[in-house]
C-alpha cells in the first residue's frame, strides 16, 4: 500500500494569539511562513504521486511554500473541525466553558454549539484519507507516496484511528505546525511510521512552554493544535 504523509499547516496569526481559528480564513504569520519554507527542504525530491489539501487558506499557503509548483487537490474531508460559535474566540476564554472539560476527557461526545461533532470530524477525515490511499495505491502502485495537508485536530484524529485508539484518547497526541506524520495502510493494519516530525534536534523537545495566550491547565490539550 502507498505511504501517506500528513503535513500540518504552518503557524498562523490565530495560533500565535491563542485564538481558535476553526474555518476562519486566517493566514500564516512570519513564523508559519518560515516553517513552511523549512518543510520544503524536508520534502524536496520526494516523488509525490498526489497532493491533497484542506481547502482553507492556511493549508494552501503552506503548500505554496513547501511544494512550489504543485497544484493540490482540495479535499473537504480534511477541513478543520467545525467549531461553530467557538471559532474566533480565545483559548483562555474557552477553557472556562463547561464544555472544555468534555473536549479534554470525552471528545467523542463533543458537539460544538452551532458546529460539528468531533466524532463526525474524525469519521470524515479518516474516510477521506483511506479512500484516497486506496485509489492512489491502485493507480500508482504500492510504493507510491502521497501527501495531505490539514489541521492539528484532524491529523490527531487520523493518527488515533491508525493506532487503534478511541477518539477519547486523541488529546494525548501532539501535532505541531508544519510537522510531518507518516502512515502506511495495509490490508490488515495501518503502520504509524512517524508522528509530529518537525526536523528539529531532540533538545528542542525539552522544556517546552505554552505561549502566554494559551493559559489553560498544564494537562489540557490545546484545541486546534496550538502554536
């Protein structure tokens, strides 16, 4: 079977400010642009059979920088979770909402007010990548490599499925801006080859701190994936 590379978009102005962007048309900030340009070096030379992407602008911008000259196929299944009335609000403010605890501990039960259920997001994302993977394997062969650019919570849901984890556990996974995750699906099981690879030295993993804008509890996962 083919190998799937999941690329998260670079950091956005909303990420930097601790705002939950959702499906708002937020753009990459200067750090995000640099991250996408760095991803270009990590992806250079790969014979990508197909590149698909969330239709949101931050993913399009990331791919324009990381894979110049490539025209991605828009895939609605990879769109960010529909956070509804939560979109555009600060994570610090949302952390005081009673629903936040459910997002942290029982995300499979969460339906965002005026928005989407997290379980529905996970289902449409997994369905999309598995369908693309099967088509690409059939048309390009089992050694094909393809790339999908999407969002933090979406990629976390895809990884959780590949690991056989319940969605309620997906907050244990970290997917940073411009990181690459690799999955290979087979008839019997998926193999998760790499998760959250940013190409940085191991020392960069130590003593990470949240930006001041993300003043939630130390054990809380940042909705949307954070900065």
